[in-house]
């Protein structure tokens, strides 16, 4: 299957992308991973992207599209892929369509993860990360530490990252609504959108997604 995964920050896209890709036996192609890999390997695209990032500018669509194209042409993606973070806007969605048409293939579905905005804010703003090891993550409501402000694992101080503050989360949501959410309408016109609730336990959301993709609803 060839799938695009869409949803607001905090909807659990990263978690579900990894799980769905494993279940469907297709590669999970994340924009963030593409950027890190190209920059780490110092590819021409990586160097170009880094030059924009170092200058504090957004990486142009054409660079992102070129990276995605290169990744989708790898042997492991011949039988399908799951795109996470790309396309990010309608312009990129159109470019992806053109790219796939050139290859004689098409998307099978666009999976839209829905979550109430207040819940998204609560999910992200409640995160607390250990200063000693960022892999130790807690949540003020859903998985609180035994002692407030102290990591259960190593005793380190727990803090809220700047990116997780409520004001930052709401700004990220506004960017999503303005730039990315319109691609849902773009793909709905093609009959590709499958919408599910991102609420509930992770396993339930994964099962819900697989059933929706199978039925096309």
C-alpha cells in the first residue's frame, strides 16, 4: 500500500506510522528522518537543506520533494510506503501526484488521524522530560512520576521543553490548520481520505487504522 498519514501535532502520527508500517511491511518515510539522513550523509540535497536551516529559513518545497523522491525510489519502497510529514501543503501534494504519475503508480489512501484540539494541547503540554536522559518521558496527567518533578528511572529533574508549552502548541496547531489541513480536502476530492479517531489506547488506534484502510472507510 502507498499511504499518506495526516493529523495535527499530538495526534500520535509518529507512533502510529511506525506501527502501521511494521504491520503492513512497508517503509515508514518520515520527513524528519529524511532531513537527518541526508544531512548526516552530506548528500547534495542534505547540504542544500542545511544551508537554508543554518540561515534560519524554511527549506524550499523542491528540496523536500527531491528528498522524498529519492527515498521512494529505493528498492524497499517498490511495494509501497507510508509517508509521514510529507506532503505538508497542497503544493507538495500536487508535486507528489505528478511524481507518482510519472512512475505509473498512485496513492491507495490518505489516513487522517482526528483528535480534539483541547486534547492535543493537553497531550503535548503535559509532557515532562528528564534532564539526564531525554528518553525518560512522563506526562503530568496520563503517566505522572511517583514524585512530582523527579524521574522515576534515574532521579533526574523533569522539565517541560519549550516546544511543549501551551502557547507553542497552539501556534503549531495554527500552522497545521493553515498549511497542512487543506491537503485533506485536496485528497478527499480524489476519494482517498480515510478518517479515524486518534483517541484511546495506542493498540486500539492501530487496529482502528488497519480496519479502516482495509475497508476504505
